[in-house]
């Protein structure tokens, strides 16, 4: 797929989108040459500066990720993993990079079971050394820069290093999430959340309360880790004292020790994988394949919706929400049954996205809610296992970038749940990614679950970084979101809002969410000045009349979207979080 080169320069200042407008909704930002959209203004500013100085999308991504790990530590960082969909304008190729965390070599299927074979419980697993996977972000940063970077590697760490040393203001979002986790601790019992004394001291006041928004934060340990990475590359992280400290923190966890070794860290490798692509009304939507379920599930939802004419509907209508929910039910039924790490499990990717198969799934949709959908039998499927329907919220962030050279990058990056496993090592938090595995290796009849724990395996993910190409093969949309397993719906809805309903990136983000993960149909609580027009909650009566079990709740996406148009780059950032657009 060839895309014309986008020769642009860059806005020196970040185009900030206000966190709340009285009654006005956020508006899209247009630039001419290059653009970066992230969940934090400081990260966006860092990426914009790198682009301005002639850096590529990958150069900017390195700067953005290292800043996000500092200023939005609850969501991603050097202790976590990521998936990247990348379009290289020089070759016209689309590829993906799998930097998902891996289970230690010694991990087995009973990892999260007690001596009697019962689950140890999610909280216990989350806040433990058992949950930590071998991180992938540092190795990915280096691997992609070696191949696609233009600016010197050490230079890319300067923005985050300056912020770590000079200080930055704690955001309201981070402060409130610290307070929320502290409130989970049981009075009179040893502290579970922020049990790590280093993390506790960093995020709390001397009296043990969450530091308030606006607190000046400095992280000299993080600055030193960045110095090591800048000097020694990823080997400075995966070998030597940093790796030893990570392994020691995991095996010395104050709740339940884990089993990660320095050999596990030294052996980690990023995998370049073929993208998963599907046609949607003449547009090619490309995403991440296994171990992510995102590319497949987004592709299935759109492939099913292809059978219905949506353009004549209102985006916030009972009809549109019904069809979208039914497509979600069917996609999640297949996701939960078939998808896991394809290096360990035979995932029928082509069959799940087969046109005839998706048409047959669409035929199951009627004018009333179908209830819990069952997995289908796509071409190439083998008798497998039992489903793993687990769905959780996650600490995740999304980055979209288009550079002056015409290359595009969509990255979803994570440490899993908020603040990962809560343990801080050398200024960054460790992930709890292994809780994305099934806690049971098999169902009650002994049928193995595809997403069971195995040594060296990567847990299933819902992250859905996506790049959409127009009918001429040119980059058209770069999109993705955080949000746990709801990422799939957020991403699919953003594409539907733009292609079917003609919305620009910011309008696509502003529209209220609805969706179904093969359970309740979820409708978003309105946020004045952030969501609209329309209120998804007003759909409740109409959907319940069609048999939908409905829940109305906050649906905190973090969409970052760039649209490439003949008049320039149009960007939108999600004000449900702290999103900002930058470029020039």
C-alpha cells in the first residue's frame, strides 16, 4: 500500500483540548505536516518536538512512551508491554510488532490456584509477584528505532529525563486512582495496595494519603534508568543490575513471591507479526493479530456490520446500538473460545475473518437481542478447548502518530491493571499482565482453555491498535484506545462513526459509547462538555424493549485518532482522559 509522502512541518506548541467545556464539545485539530495524539499533554508535547526536529513516527513514539511512563504511570511504562501497527511510507508495507509480556519459563497452568485447586482470587493475584510478565517495551523501543529511527537514540530520552529531574505536576486522574487503590486496603490488615514501600512513598503524603493533583513530582530513579537505556540500549535493561533488581522485586514480593529470573529477562524478544486486515465498505482495516484478540474481534465486528446499511441511521439510535451490540456478542463469543498466543495455540485467524463465515454470523442477527452468543465454527477451526470469558479493566494508553515522511504508527501500551502490580523498581512500575491468562487451565470436564498459563507464553490481550487505508491504499485513519476488553468496542465504534456516519476524529470520540461483550449491553453515562450529541442512556428503554439486558455506566475510553485528508491531518483526543493533539 503506497501513500503519498506527507511533507509537513509542525506546530511548536501542542494543540490542547480542554478537559471540560461548559456546553461546547471538544473540536478537532488540523495540522499540515505531522501529528501526534496521546493521553497526556506532556507526552504529546515531547512527541511533537521530536517530529518538529525531523524525527520519524518511531522516534516520536520512543519519546512519548518514556514520558507516559513517568507522567501517566498507572497506564504504561518500561515495566510493561505494547502492540504496534506500523505503516512504512518508504516501502509501502504494513507490519506489527508484538512486545507483549511473557510468562516466566517456569510458569504452569496452576499458577493462580491454591493447594486445593481453587483460585487465589483476582486481587491476590494482581497484587503479587505471580502476575508479573517479562516486560517488552524497552526491547520494542530499541528494535523499532534500529529499523525506522532517524534521530540519535540518546536524544529521544531527553524529554522524559528533563521531566523526571526537573519535576512535573501530578494529574487529577493519577491522584484519584492512587486514592481509589488505597481505599481498597482493609483496615487492620497489612497493606496490599501500594504494599511496596518505594511506591507508597512516591505516590502518597507523609500521612499516607494520595498526593493531591498539582503536586510537583520528581523521579530521579527513573531518570537514572533512562540514562542507562540511552547509553547501553535495551541490554542495559534486560541484563545487569536493572534486570537483577526486577527479578529480585518479583521473587521478593511482600504478598506472594513470583518466579521470574534474570534468564527470563535476558531471553525476551520482540516478534514482528503479519497484520490482521479486513475490508470494511472498501476501506482496509489493519490491526494486531494473536496474542491480541483486538485485530480479529474488531475485524469480525466490522465484517458482521458490513451486512447492514448503517449510513441512514443516527449514530446514537436504538437501531445502530442494537446492531453494534449483536456484532459485539458474536465477536466476543469467538474471541473467548479461539484466541490465545498463536505460538502455543492454533488460532484460525483466516477462518474467523472469512467473508462467508462473517456473513453467516450476521445472519444470526434479528430484530431482538440474541442473548448469550455461542462461538461459531470458522473454516480451519480444530476441536479446541473451553472458553475463557474473563473481562477486566486495564491500565493502558494509546498513541497515534503520522510523521512528515508519510509513515503512520498506532500503539497501544499497557501495564495491565491500574499501577500494574503496584511494585516500583528503579522508578518504574512492574506490570500484572499475567492476570490476563485464564486462572483455570481447563474447564470442569478437563477441556483445556486456549488462554491457559504456560511457560514463555504471552497472555491474550484486547488491545486494538489500528490503521485504516482508503480504497487507493493510502493511510486514512490511525486509531485505538485503552479500556480493557472494552477497547475492542471503542475502536470498532470509532471506525464506524467515521466511515458510516461521516464524523471527524473528534466527533467520533465525542459520540457516547455503547457495546456488548456477550453479556449486558452497556450504555455510557453522559459527561457534560465531553460526550454528545445525544446520550446513550436514552437508548435504554428502546433496547430493553428488544430484550437487551442493559447497564448504564461510565465508559472511560482514551481514543487517539488521526485522519489523513486532502486538506491535512485532522486529530481528535479523548477528553474522558487527558488527551491532547500536537503537530504542525
